[in-house]
């Protein structure tokens, strides 16, 4: 994987993101709420929920040892029938029966709504990155939409509940430009 795929930055400008994406990448509030305010119809399409290997740079952020699987949830956020965000969440599987038990049964409801409605959940700082076609999340986003995509921009942050981490990465798809 090229070095740039590991370069998570603290601001969109440091990451080299296009100016029109800066508000999307840097807003610390709920992405779901921001999308709902800008479209007539919104839905979540679940792509996968399974135990799988996390991306190499995710392991430490969710407290997993090398070789351990994570619980992974991937969804498309669809605004006015246009996929606009590919969201990837990762956590330690044992946290599904502990701190993050609600993640197991979230189904096609937006995870963001649950994260921002629970006052015990704390969000860490946002990090922004450019994802080239060689990045695993870029490839997963392409699979989810069933098409090849250009370089994509993503943001991620770690949420803590009862001291346990959940990592959420939101990959912005070309359709976001229409909102």
C-alpha cells in the first residue's frame, strides 16, 4: 500500500482535500444529521456485518492484537437514491456483548444517530486522508457501489463508550458533490 494511504491528517487542507469537501470532512457533528438536512430521502444500505481482518492501521485504534479479527460493519449512506458515503466501522468482537452491544442489532438504522444520542459516548478528534485505489477501504467502497471510483477522501474518528473504542471511517463518494 502506498505511503500516502497511511497519512491521516488533522485538517482537510493538510490532507490536500478539495475545498468543497472541507465542511464535510471537518464537521464534528453527526454526518447522518448533516445528510438528512440536505436531502429529501435518506436510507442506509447494509453491505456487510461480519468478523474480518481490520485494516492494519485500525488494530491499535480498537485495541486488537495482531492476528485478531474485528467486528466490521460497512454501509452505504444513500441520499435521494444516490450513494454519497461509504461508512466502515470496526470494533473488538468482545465489545459486542459489552460496551457496544447496541451495534449488533442496529441493522439498517444509521449508527450515527445512536452515537450522537447517547451522552455517555465521547468522540475523539477527526482525522482525514486521501484514499487511493490501492487502499483497502477504497476497494471496499468500489465493491459496495459496483463501480470503479477515483481517489476518495475519508474522515475517521474513535468513539469511546465505557472506555472501549469503536472506530468509524466515512468515505465520501462522488455523489456528495450534489448535496
